[in-house]
C-alpha cells in the first residue's frame, strides 16, 4: 500500500490518517524510536489540530521522521 505525508489543509473533521505512536508529543525522536514505533489508525478531530501541526512542522519532520501518513 502506498502512503504520503498529507498537508495540514487536508486535515478536516473525519480525515483518516495514521500516526506513529508517541510522535505527537513534540519531543525529538531518534531513527530507532521511529523504526520501533507502531502505526496507529486515526480519524481527525479539530481539537487535534495543534498536535498535527506540530508533527507536520516540528523538528522530527525536519529530521525526516514524520510520524503522520495517509493512504494514497
């Protein structure tokens, strides 16, 4: 199955995506932590927007460890 990193504008109520467990807390992770974390299926709710924005623009994403993906 193919995945992509969605843009924040795609996150509307009910948008389905997956996230790496423990990658929404804003702390910088290592490649090993990324590799060992499980993907969790999620449905977006507006209250999660600050966490999703941080995951998409934070240091982990800048280090190519983005913990959010969606199916193509």
